[in-house]
């Protein structure tokens, strides 16, 4: 193998896929990038067996084609020290050593046999479902739901984003049993009704890649794996097995108490007051009387407390409800509108948080937070 490539272009692509590589790989070969050079295309693969990322570069100066596995960390750490310049990469087929040279020097690193690298899983042609999603919409869906996913070894189905696909809409759901986010798009279509659960790690990797994309995402999936393809990247990942809970059944429908309030003011107020909450529970209390919302917290162990008040528009009976401040901050930080609608029924039922303004009529966002018991 022998070819010439831009150092900055190579590094940019390697950094985009290197995040998939685990620090504790079960197979030593997975500590490497797989380089495959054929037909003026350099395909570079990184994997942790569960998730595989592939990036493709067009190479003009190719003298010899071939395949090689190159140590990932050593290669990326070295390329970070280069200014943009052409690099000549030569692989010795007899001992698989890799020589990388530039105008003033060179370095040599050991390569590995490309045949030892695991194959990318193939989707079943007879059962796979294929559709296109706008990259900005998919990125927004992942960004709005990712924070609500769980880390629960006993219920792995909660450790990912649920894609609930209908022919005329797609709903993205995440929940950790304390908070829930439902992000629905009515401008997305699919050939058939289906669903899958995208694990947290590939969801995070995909979000990073989509930030650099403008073209649509080609999504394909079967009962075991999903594939996301964009212009220069492809991700194939194993899906979470199991049945996602019936999320709509936990969303309260009849909520007579409704609050409208400035989201940023409320977010900043909760952040201030939460400093004084008990470190174990993070409990804060919201008390609504008339058009005034009082937010309070206390930690009896340290004899500290705080209270702050905000004006709001309120339609309902006076009430007091407790929430975990860290969860409430996450929800308020991820809602997109200037003002937020809060719908409540009683102190023992979940509160709904909805954007007051809608910038896109095809977007429907609902966030739910379970209350905490308020001590007497």
C-alpha cells in the first residue's frame, strides 16, 4: 500500500470515528484503525464490536492499493502535532510496518493483518426497513432526548432512545423512570410501522457526526442492527433488545393546574436555590399561590435554606409540589422556547413541561418529571 493524503483531512476523519474505540477492548485488533484502499477510496473503520464507524476519503495519489490495521491512539496522537501538509503512507507487505513521511522527516509504526479485523455486521435484506431522515432533525431529536436516558443494568431497554416509527410521523422517546422526553416529528414518513431502541453510546457518536452534515441520513435497520449513512460516514450498531415500556400511558392527560413562566428566569432561579438543597435528595419545593411561584430548598444537616419568588401566569388551585432539582434543571435547559408551560394535577402526580412557543409546527416536544415527596 502506498498513497498520499492531507494530514489535516486524515486527522479530522480519524478523530470523528476514534471515539467509538473502547479503552478496554476484548480483542487487541480493535485498538487499531482498519485502512482499506481501493478504487481511489480510502475506507477507515473503527469498532468496539457493538458499534462500528466507517469514514471514507477520496485519494488522488495512489500507487499501491491494499489493507492494513494501524494503531489508533499512536496515529491520532502523532497527527495532532502536524500542520496541514501532504503525508506519504507506505506499508511494507513483508512485515506490515507502516512508514509515514513528509517533506522534512518520517516515522515508522507497526501494522497488523487486516484480515484479523472483525467484519461489519450485515443487515438482513428480507426484513430490513429503510428510510431517510433530515440530518438536522435527527440531530435535534437525539439532542433533546439523550439526557433523559437511563443507566440501568436491570432494565437495559431504558438505556437508549426509542424510535417509534409510524408511516406519517416518528416519535423519539427517552426515560429513566424519573423523567421522560417525547420528541415527535410529523414531517417524517416511513414505509411501514416499526420501532427500535438506539443505545446511548452510538446515539452520542451519531450526534457528533451529524453536526458536520447537511445531507439526509439514510437509516436502515432490522431486528438486531441499525445503519446510519451520511456523505462520508457510516455507523452500524447493535440495537438494544427488548420491548420499550408503553410511554404514553404514564403521561397524565387531565392537568387542571397550568403555569406559564419565563423559562430562563425559572432555570436561573432553580439553580440558585438548589445550592441550598439537601445533597442526598436535591429536593426543591415549588409553591404556587395566585400569580406567584415560590421556589425553596433547605438542608437541615447544615442549617441552610433559600427561597426565591417569580411572577407567573397561573390558572388553577394553590398547590405545592417537590421536584429533584438536578432533573428539573436538565429539563428546563433542554426546552427550546422562551416561555414554558407547566401542567400539574396534584403533588403526587407527574408534572408536564411544554414549550409555550412553537418555532416549527411539525415539532411536538413534551417533557415529564416525577415529583418527590415533600417532608412535613
